[in-house]
C-alpha cells in the first residue's frame, strides 16, 4: 500500500513538472531556447487547418506567451492613443480581457511599435514592460488582469525605442536595461538634444511585491534588446546578459554579484538573445541590417571573473533573429535569409544556404524541423539536420515580426493584426 501511495505521489509530481514544461512563459519559451517538445504540429497546412484565427483589436510585434489555457500578448493602437495587454482563451480565440494604457508618441524605428516587448507569465500572473523617453515602466497583472504592482524604473534613452523583455526566475523578475549614450549619435540627433547618457542597469525585482532585490549599474553606449537566460551550474543559478558596453556578463541570480564577464568583444548593438549549450554561452552583435560577429564563450573555471573565447563566426551572422541549438547542432538564421548549420561545440560549418526573404522573427525547433517566418509573413520550414533541405513554405499574407509560441501541442502565430492557432493537443 505504501508503495502504491508513493508511486501515486511520484506520478503527480512528474505530471505537474511536465505540465509546467509545456507552458510558454517568456520570449522564445523555455529559457529562451526556441525549442518545443510538441510532436504533432503539421509540416504543411492551409487556412482550413487552423483551429481558429482572429483579428486583433491592436497591432504589433510582441510575441505571445501562454499559461494554462490563457494566451497573452501586447500591442498598440496609435490612432486611439493607447497600448494594450490582451488575454485570449487559447482553446477558442475569445478575448477574455483587455487592459488599455495611455500612449505617449515618440520617435521609433520604422519597424518598432510602442509595445513590442514580450511579456512573461507564471502561475501568479503577467509581467509587462514598456517605455517612453520619460519612463521605463514594469507592471505586474494577475491572470485575471488585476494590477498587483507597478514600478517606474526611470527615463529611457534609446534611438529606436525599446523592446526589453523581462523574465521570471526563482521568485525574481529580471530585466536588462541597456540604454544609449547620445554622443555616439551626435551627428544624427537634432540640435539641442540632451547629450547626457541614459542610465543603464541590470535589475531584479521581487516577483510578489515589485521591490528591488538587486541592481547592477552599467555603462551606457547603445540600447540593448537581448533577453537574458538562466545558466545553472553546481546547484547555483546565474543570469546571462549580452550588451554592447559589457560583452557577455553572468550575474548571480540571488545576489546580483557579477560572477564572470567577457568584454571588449564588440562595439555595436546586441539584439539577438544569448543561448546556452553545455558549458558554452552564445551571443552576437551587429549593426545596420546585419550581424557582424557571433561568439561562443566559456567561463574559465568556477570563481573566475573572466570568460574565454572558444570560437567566433563573422560571416552570415544574425542581428535580430535568435539562435537555435539542438542535438549538438547550432543554427544561425540571418536577417537576410541565409541559414547556417554548424557544430555547436567547435563552430565547424555543415552547410550554409539562402532561403530567401528578410527576417525579424526568430526560428523555433519542433520535432526535428526549423520554422522561420519572414517579415512579409512567409513560413519557411527546414530540416533540422546536417543536411540542408527545405521541407515546406506557407503564407500568412501579412507583415510578421513576432516569434510563434507553442504550448500543449498547439502553435500560435501572431502577425501584425491577426492571431492563429494550429495543431492539436496530444
């Protein structure tokens, strides 16, 4: 009887862990990897295969996140003068609630919007972040849309607007806030612009209360857009950040102490987010419309304050799309539509091919395939293998910058004004 009871408890624990693992709680899902355990997303489909598709009352490029049967996304309505958070029933596409916030118009990159950051979510609710030049605001909402707390983190300086996505880890909300130094753009900015640098920092807030748990001041050079990830080693957790001014930085998750850093590796903006493979950390930088350098680094040894460069790639590197690493293979999908497959451990190139199109959306890995979506809404499916193969192409028919979300066997695709549900739960 005792054995049966123990097995029952164990099965409940396993079930709860598996359920949690199937959520899509932050930008690019589990630890920002872009990898889903789903096995029943179709390779090819038509409009008739969607579970549902809806017109959104807002538009934008914030990627969806999911908890249970609730999907969350953000966007704006410039004419109406607000930006909004939507909660959508993942089974039906019905909008469950909407929260609108006033919008202060300011200069943005032509492809950015006023609510482009991706929120993060857990069992207690949703964390959203957005900014204007006077304010970087973080707000916690319950799963029912009730405000729990908000924090004004001060002014925000970024030439192209912000897109800083938060993450939740071990009772903390973590955000990278890398702002620009206007002196680097003195030739571009209007006469009379305040040339004081923005106040950059890394910050962790208490998930329940919003109180600051730690804050690490940073140099300001160029606004950063990379979302951090969590690296766990020897029972300890560290947050990995990438930025122009500091390169790659690992910060102890609980204390905010900088554990190691490798700087001086680039001098331009970081957009693509850091990724992990074994004891390696990946990151990249770029400028203009393309990436310039991808690096794989390793902490020298526990307790060391430095990291070592293992290898780098300077040809056909992504600026905006994030990387995918799975089964020992690393995939670099560039903004200009060139995809490279390399050995994740040493950078040896297996293939490099052009798939056509321009890309902001990051590729995701599902069941041995890579799904990428071009800016104009073409879905390109590649075999995730040592051999290059285009498996399928489909059209969403509209501008698309968001990265899909996958939860419980269903994929959700967001264009600028529409949302689609595809696939069946096992």
